[in-house]
């Protein structure tokens, strides 16, 4: 059986990068994993990095990070999965309540039900890569092995 998640208000909403489970990473506090992920697109460019880190809401951070008016780091495509892994691992390491929920899904496939996203989500027709779901399952395995 698969567990589908998307909205932060759903039962598994904490699996979303928009869930308000902040954490410290790389010397900064991040309101959400979306804030962290989007800011990393501009590592070394303080103006863009800080603006995204300080964005009020995760959708603001996402919009800012997706803007191609900002100079995307050249290696982004090769590092983006690892950036997401770091954020997700930190988020679920810091917050015991959501870590327990993640661990309780053992053996279940986790699927980001993002019909518009064929990379991080499952896409409209289910043919997407579901990379966020895959990373959550990797993190779940890591955290399970550590307990």
C-alpha cells in the first residue's frame, strides 16, 4: 500500500516540505525544509540566499527560488537531490513527533501527490519520479537503522 501526501493539513502533511517544522542547518535556522532547499540554489550569493531564508511563508520561498531572475548555481542539477536529503534528514532528526510518524510507515511506499511535479512528485498520471517520496523512504531507513 502507498501513502500519498501533499497538503500540510493532511494526516501525513509533515512529509511536505511546506510543513512548519524548522531546524538549524549550515549555521542558520530554517522555517521549513522548502526554505532550506530553495536557498541552496543560490549558495554563496548572500542577497538571494538570505532573502529566501527570511521569506515569511514556504510558498514565498518556493516562488523566489523558482524565479529564473535569480542566478542559479551552476552545479544545481547535480547537487539538488543531496540538498533535499540533508534537509529531510535534519527535519526528521530534530522533531521526534514527526520522526515517529515517519518510522510508523515502515514498509509503505511514500508518494508526494504533486500532480504538477514529475520530478519530486508522482505527476498527474503517476509516471513521475517521486524523488521526495524516495528520499523520505531513504531517511526512514536511516533513522530506523539508528534506533
